[in-house]
DNA sequence: CCAATAGTGTCTGTAAGACAATATTGG
DNA sequence: CCAATATTGTCTTACAGACACTATTGG
């Protein structure tokens, strides 16, 4: 900020601004993507579902605040992927006061049940399909502008599947190519060609590394047992795995 | 934010938080990229260069605040491309108080001289090369964490050249393919194959549209006169124009 | 053996990078 | 005509998508 502004617009001249973080935590359970939501116990939007979040404490980093709020709602076994999504500060987004919220996207492998009995009366994993993403027709209403934040988060995640290895963040340390493909398919909401996906993933250097292990005997049905891989060192996929739907002409 | 938090952590329990916007305004002048900087007239970082910015006013949107601050420093003829870059809120980034700054990236065609005599004692277009981007060895120090913000902005712009048509935001309404190529070359800091660039740009649907006009007689030297194009409707380039340097193996 | 899943081989169309060749224009 | 810039042609290589085929494994 320019110091010159400081002279004209002293912060104390302004009504208080609250800084909060909101977290869009995504995980995959039973092959379908879920988001962590809490049920609000107070007005406004009492009884509506909302994204977990809260005030940024003094001397606390934004990412730290997001991680703290997230761990207050769910048991974290491993450090999730966490990135800043964007900041939402429309003047009237919260009817009580000016609230500027820094939204974060968190991704983790099959997180266990949310903590209940925490401050959040009710924290739950909700399938994205019940929020307008994917098949489901119904769309659960969300508090504040959280529907917009969620939409931005989902689009961010979908886009980053293309050129980063975040898909592996949804999975345990060792996984099969088929599991990885399931992540892509459920988030993009379209089937992928298994054989080509397999070859492509293995050809992107640094995406997955063969552990030499073999997956345990699948389910009831037969089928060859798959090799197990772990995430590689790459932070950018090259070449990218483009979404089939986007491959069609843009204009 | 979850209402439940509100109960435990009332905003009034906290020391004040200031919300500001900072703007990284980029433009091309004489074929080299420049960023708009202001010289600070007050402590801290008195006399250092800093990004333009200032407090978000009540009832003002974040983007509106960014646009206002930008237009206070430079004459805007057309609406620039403006996007949110990220939010910087490390507790001690401003020694005076807790300041959370929402950084924006602005891009516009050859902006004229900055306003002088405005609050900013001294607003100036500074070549990116003097800030550690490109050839120049010297690196001008910036106030606060503005060097980090600038680095993030430059990387964002470089990346978006690949898959969005933002390059056209640096140019006047009608431009030649060579001018467009100059934007890419100066920002990526590497030469591109003119013939292939020409064909590629024209093959991406919705990127540029032939106006039928012919550019005026170039400079002193000879050379065929180029066709003039205007920006198309596409918001995403397909296929993308990948940076040659990244084409090499990732891992 | 049959069904189901994993993984490999091949072929075709698209697109990128290299290089050559043609089209214009100022001097 | 010469130098310089714009634009088009071709060729080679990489890679995505389609499809056929081989490899395993449970029942």
C-alpha cells in the first residue's frame, strides 16, 4: 500500500473490517467427491449449510488460520494440500459487518468422519452432486456467498487436475492407476479411456513412481492385480492431461 | 465463516485489521515490459519504491478499490484487464499494524505517463528488467513484501499468456501479429519462431480476428506491411501456446 | 473356462518446431 | 536490385484418442 494514502485515509477513520478464512475441503469417499460443510447454529442463515471458517487471529498467517479452522472440524492425519483460492469482500456479503474472507482450497485423502461435538454443531461431508456439481439435480442452498466460493473452488480443482499432480492429494501414499483415474473421472464427471490414461500418466515424467508393490486382491470380482505407485516429484505435468470436454473447439 | 466461531471470537476482541489493495500494473513501452511503481514519502520504507495501493473504503468492492487506486496514479483511457492475484497477510508484513492486502494484476495498452502531482509523490513506469526480471542484473529493492507480490504477478502473467488471450490486453484495439509476438517475447524473455507463431496464433479459434486493414508503413527499413487484427471472443486458447522453455522435460 | 480388470501394441489425425520459399515494401 | 519484414509450404516428430490384443486373477 502506498504510504501517501495513509495520510488521507487513516485506518481509524473506517468502521472495523473483519478478516476471516473460509475453507473448501474436498475429499473422495466411495468414488464420489465430497465437500466439508457445517450447519450454522446462528443467524444469519441459521440452519443453512456453510463452509467451515472463522476469524484470522492476530499474529496468525492466513494459511495457518485455514489449517487451524479445518482441523477444528475434522481429524487430519496427514497435512492436506492447501492453497489460497481467492478473497471475497463484497461489502454486503455478511449482513452484520464488513467481512473480507480469504478462501482456501484444501484437498486430502479420504478424511475420516468430521469431529462432532466440536463448535460446529454439525460438520458433514456432503457429496458435490448435492450442490449442483455432477449428476444430482437438487442444489442445497449455502449461506452467504459460499455457493460462489464453492463453484470457484471446484473449477480450480478441475483445472488443476490438468496441469498439476493434485489428484494424488486425494489418494493414500500408495495407489493404483485405476484409483488415480477414478479421481479424474469423478471430478470431471466424465469417463476416461482407461488404456490411454494409463499410458499417459506413466509417460508424464515425475507424476507417478512405480513402487514395485502389487495391490491386494481387489474385490469380489476377478481381474489382474494392479501395480502400486506413489506421487512423484513433479509440480507441473508435462505434457498436461487435458479435459476431453475442453478439447472441442473453443470459439 | 462459520457462525459458531462468531460466538467464541468476537471481532471486537481483536486488534484492528486493515484491508488494503495493491496493484501490479503492467504495460509495454518500447517493446519492454514496465510496472507502475510509486516512491514512498513516509516511513516505513521511506523513499523506497512500492506498488500503488491503499485502503479499501467502506461499501467499496475489492476490484473497485483496485481500479480507483490505479486511476489515481495513472490516466486510464480504456478499462484495463484486472484480476485478483492473491492476498498477502503475514502478520508482520507492515510494521505499523496488521494489514491484509489483496493484490491485483492490471494490464493495459501503452498507458501514458503517470499522473504527477498526485498524492503519490512520484509514480513511474519502471522496466521489469530493473527488478530482476529479464536481462538486467540490478534489482531495485521494493517496500514491504512487494517484491514477492511482483514476482507472483509476473509469473501469473507469463503463465496466462499460454492459455488466455491476455497478451491482447497489452495492445491497442488493432494490432499486427508481430506486435503480439513482441508481447510474448518480451514477457517470456525469449525469442519465438516468427513463422510458426504466426500460423499458430491464426489457427487458435477466437484468438485474433482479421480486420481486413493493413498496417501503416512500418519504420525506416523496408518490409511487407502486416495485416491488422483485433482480439477475438475466446477467453481460453485452444490449443495453448506453450512456453518453449517449459517444453523441455519437467522432472 | 468365463468375466473382469490391468497393461501393451498399433494406427491415425492434430499440432509443434525446423527450415525453405514466396510476397511486399522502403531505399 | 538489396535488405527487411510478412506470410505460406513442407517435412519430421510428439502425442492424443480409438481399438485390438495380451496378461492376470477370482469364481
